[in-house]
């Protein structure tokens, strides 16, 4: 059943454009206010906090009964609680490390979930003017043009997105390197954009064939999931089976066959749930 989400979609698009302008203006600044969060290489800036505040204020003014899960609100102590109520899941700046370094691959990632399922997903990189959008049952788009996943369906033909992580913890680094070592001789190539949402957008538009990561949170992947599925791909748990959005694990791919083949290869990590 297709829900009418026009009102929500139009409202969030307006806000995103304003917030995107802010991110774009500030990304080249050499004196950003940067603080660390979970560890030495996990950052937050005043822009992350400001953008999240603008989005939540704007959306709750328009839709007073809607709920929110925001990266910086959760970092500030709020619960990460997904209910059936319409809930906006927000990463105000995904790829904060990139933003801090003026590497032009960060984005706003925002999704609307209703009954715990994605209805709207938007990933906007204002530096490169890339607006990825999807609505349940209506396809996925890049700047208004329909996008589709690639037709790669074996690892041997694939370009795989993966990440180096935001922790220096020994065990986590070891598993990341093991996965790189296992995959490198089997695939066309490995890439890391530094943003889960943008990695997923690359899979959605067919520029990459699969992506996986351990340790992400629901706000990193909420919008990207709908982009990939509406573009014809799949999003599953990295060990195979259904994705569990609060498990901090994700694998997205252009096809079920490729997703399953990749899942079988991966050394697994099971981080503490959100
Ligand atoms: C980041 C992700 C990135 C991942 C990090 C982190 P942030 O989000 O997008 O892909 O490796 O774990 O979650 O902190 O820049 O919003």
C-alpha cells in the first residue's frame, strides 16, 4: 500500500536545502569547532549540532506528533527508541571527518520511518550538489533523475564500498584489515567515501556494487536503505538474513546473489546494539 507522504517530503526538502547551504559554506573553513565523541577519531562539530537542531525544530513545528532519532541528540543522552509513530531518523552531517578536513564527501542523511519501516529517504551532498531521494514504492532519484543499481551479481565483477571505521580499537582494526585482505584478490576494487550514507547512495546509483559496515548506527543507514531498495537492490544483515536496523551492522548490494556471496566471505563483528 502506498502512503501519501507528499507533505512530509516537501517540508523536509525545503529544510534540507537551507541546512545544505550551511554545510557547504562552512566546509572550507579552517577553524571549525571540533570535539571528540566516542574516541580520538570520532568527531562532532558545531555544524552537526546546529543542522540537527534546525531539522528537528522545523519538522516538529510542521508535524507536532512526529518523533525523532538524531545522531547528536542521542550523543547528548536521548534514547534511540524506534516506535510505530512517524519518526525522522537524522544524521545532520554524515562523514563528519570529511567535513572537518574539507574533503567534499559529506551529506545530510534523513529518513522518515512509519510503523518502523522507511517511507522517505534523502541523502544530500551540498558540496557536489547531489540530492539522492527515495520514497517507498516510487523509485530512487539523483537530482530528479531515476537511478538504478548496477547489474553486477558476482563478487568478481564488483566494486565494493567499505570503511576504515572511527575507532583505533585493536580488535576492530584487525577485523577491518582482515576483510580487506580477504576481499582484495577477489573483487575489482575496494573504495571508502567516509560516509555510510554516501556509500549506500553509490550502490543505489550503480556507481558501486555493494557496501558493508560494522559499527554504524541507524541514522547512518536509514535513508541509504530506501535508496538501495527503491533502486532495485537489497539491504541485509552482513551475515545473511534480514537487516536489523539497531544492530549496528549492514550490507547493501545490487542483487541478493551478490549480497549473499559477500556475506559468506566476511569476518563478522557484533557490536553492542543501539
Ligand atoms: C560515520 C559513517 C562512516 C562510518 C563511521 C561513522 P558520522 O558517520 O558514515 O561510514 O565509518 O562509523 O558512523 O559520524 O560522520 O555521522
